[in-house]
């Protein structure tokens, strides 16, 4: 335990988010004063609830995405769980499936279920609406950070995060738990994995197994900075895709894809999630990046957020002032 504690202390990527984003908190306090609004952030993505900072429904966001760009998904409301079987069969979904809270972040509550028994068990543990979603088989996943200034037609990709899932390779003698303990990143996940995996199983030599098929840092996935992979073709492709989403200007897309060459031209990919204001430029969690490099990147994105809010807020206030100016002009004409 002392060894793991020391590893966390030396590697800032494991620090609590409130420490990483403490400087941002003070920036936001100043912006609340500057914009004269406690909820200035909602103007970053006007068509997403709270701009995508909190309480935004994943299902509602899927509804604004271009058709066929995201996994087949159904919403199960907490008061309608007795109809899960009927919903699954009617939708054409097949096991294994992904289940996750309709409102949530950082991979909390995301699970893979292989049959109705596991699905019912998950449903009974949930206190809110949740989604049942097809499992996308594409082998790769990235986080793609995109933004567009409201007064410009084209947006930009400001960062790409490459994701390496929690996977191990057997040697024919060590148990899964023993293999996990050889890597501190994986060792942090042992207590969670005990609930769903037989950690005493011995994998044959050279057999590779992915233990967590979710691209979440909190679930053992390693993030590396893939920003160098940004090309003009990739930007053009996602400008065309995201231009179809009314009122989306700032956020991160988590994308499963077959290969990068296909992704560049908009083929063989699926948008697993789209996040708004709460999005992190997750490429900052590359183990090679220092805390201060990460802070500079966070500040850069916060400045982008501020500019987007400024433009949208100004346009909204000008629109509100328009009728007042017209009314005053009419009044002056009659005086």
C-alpha cells in the first residue's frame, strides 16, 4: 500500500481532480463576475443542458448526433424496468451489451453484460435511468477534442488522446492477479476487478486478454498524447460531421474506430460519447507530461471556452436588445 501511495504521489495523473482543477475554479469565479452570470458555461453549447457541464442526458445528446454515427442505444427508465426484455428484443440488440447511467461521467457505472441475468442485476443496482447499448467491436479508441468559434464556419481539433485498454498477457504460471500486481496502473484496479473476474485464473503463455474494454482513465486505461496525428483531412471530416449538430461548439468525442486511415475519411467509426463543457483535454494525462504542462493545456482550453461563451452571450444579449431598441424608436416617432 505504501508503494502504491508513493506511486500516486509521484504521478500527478492520479491526483484528485479537485487539485488538478483548483486554478480553474478561481478562473471561473472571475468569469462569473465578468459575465454577470453564475451559469455562463451553458452558453458554450446552448442546445445541450447546462452546456454539458452537469445533469446532461447522454440519450438526449445521442438524439442530436448524425444518424448512424453512434451505437444503437435504448433508454431504460427507472420506473419501466419490467419491460427490459421487450425493449431489448424490439430494438434488435444482442448480447454482450454495454450498460451505463444516462447521466454520469468518468466511466462511473459503465459495465459490460453478457446475459439477461447480469442485465437485471445491473438494473436493480441503479437508482436512475440507464442506457443499454450495442457493444462496438472496433478495436481502437481515441478522445478527440473539438471546438468551433460561433462566428466561424470551421472548427479545430485541439487534441487527440490515444487509449490503451487494461490488457494482460499470460505466461502460463502467474494468476491474473499476480500479473496485475506487476503494473501499478493495473494494481489500482484489482479491488474493482474482483467483482467480475476470476483473478486466480492462470492464462496460457502469450494469451492476451483485455480485462476492461472501456477507455476510461479511472478504469486502468493508459492515455497518451496523439495530437501529432491531427491532419487537415481529419479536421475536414469532423467539421462535416459536427456541423450537423446545432448549438455544439466545445467538447470531446470518445470514438471507437477500425483504423486511423478510415477515421480520417469518416468511415468505420462510432461516437461512443460526446461531452460538453465538462470535457477534459485528456491528452494531458500522458505519463510523460508534467503537471505544469497539463496546467498550460487546461488554461488554453479554458480560454477557448471563454471566447465561445463571450461570442454566444453577446449575440444573445444583442438579440434581446433588438426589440427594445425598435420599441424605443417607435415611441420617439410618436412623441
